[in-house]
C-alpha cells in the first residue's frame, strides 16, 4: 500500500479521465475516457484486413505440416464478407479485459489506493515518469495516452498468448500413431498475426503525421525534412540546399518504412517465440512437459521487452519530429 502523500496516478493509459496527484496538483488531462475504447477498437478492427491472401488463412483450410506453426491466422467464421480469425478473438478478449479492469480499478477512487487501483496507478505512473524522462514533460502530456495504451495492450496480448490452451485447443485430426494434431486452433496469439502488428503501426503513423504537423505546421514539417541545416552563406548555402533536399528524400523513404519495420519486428519476435515453444515441446516427447519451461519464462520476458521496444521506438520517432529546442539532443 502506498503513502497518501506520494504522487497518485488514477488512470490506465486513458481509462480514467485524468492523471492527478493526491497533493492536488493536476499532472495533465492525458487521456479522456472515450479515447481508450476508440483506440482499442481501431487496433482490433483493423485486423479485418485479414481476408487478404498474403495475411490470412483460406477458408478451405489445409492440414498444416507436422509440428509447424503457421504464418497465417486461421479463419474461424465469416460475418458477411468479414473473416473472424483466431488471433482477432484473442485481441478482442484482451481489449475487453483491459477495459473491464480499468473501470473496476477507477470506479471508486480512494486517496490511499489498494488492490486493483494500486496496481493500475503504479503501472501508469511508472510509464508516465519513464516517458517524461525520455521525451519531455510537454510532449508526454500530449502523447502519453497512445504510448501507454499501446504498451499495455501489446504486453497483455503477448502474455495471453502464453496461457496454456492458446494454440493447443481447437480442431484437428488423429495421426496414425493415435496422437491428436491441431490443424485449426481456437485461439492464437494476437501479435503472431501480421495484420495486428501492421494495424498498430499504421495507427501510430497516422498519429505521428498529426503530431508532426501540430508541432511544426505543414511548412515547418516539410522544412524539417527537406530544409538545409546549419549556418552557410553564398554558394555553399545553394549547394547545401541540394544536398539536404536529397537527404530529405532518403528521410521520406525512412519514414515510410517505419511502420513496416515496427510491424515485422513485433510479429517476428512473437512468431519466433511460438515456434521455439512448439519445437521444444516435440523435441523429446517423453519430456514434452519439462523442456519448454525455461523457454516459456524467456517468452514472458520477451513479451515485456517487445512491448517496451515498440513503445520506445514510437516515442523516439515522435520526439525527433516534435521537439526542436536548442540543446535538446544533448540533454537526451
């Protein structure tokens, strides 16, 4: 239980109307309550692009190779033209659980928090202070709702995918030796679906463009990318304009590749973890209950690291475009 005089944050990324301290000093109205359901809804509904052949399993499901973890999510049913995959179901379950827990934690706010309220306050306050030290007070007040929500969502989706039964309960067939092989799991880790990680990356990219224009204006945004830097005069200045315009084109390519790198990094690590656990569980059938255990705990750590990496990369990308105070780079 925490001291009542300590800073007390009473929101979950956005599930509570504001961050505040028990001393009475308002930190910031970081995330109105209406934004968290909207963001989680966007994250999960964007996965409806799953019916594309490059990302989703076909309706006529084929028996997968023995002990191989498929790249594609399995389609459970269709609602009109929309395919509902097992990875989407996991994302919805986690999003709903986050919302319910946040509402339970913030339904009755106590000056001396305990239980669920204490946990959410600790989690959100820790994230807020951590991001404030990296991107600064002004920027964290404006963007904290997104970074904290994305961290919490990715973390719990990663951990949910490690619950026994996820990926091991579903429809399948019996092999000649009598063993039952799962062909179509009922549940699949949400971030093991490239549609999910791509959706989060595209939402960040849209937010990044908005924050960049808000911080710099349209002209300032273009000057930040293509404009010459440093002090120069005469012919040197003309030459530098050409050089930095060419550099700006490379910067545009780099910016466009950021959502791709973000989505593939998260997807690749989660999918690799699933593959390792699957391989270890079949390496020695008699020890299938023992060998995966060390790798299971490693994946718990990987789940935290990947959520942190995604949050930090998006925060740093935002910092690079939105903060321009002299000496800022040296400070950070």
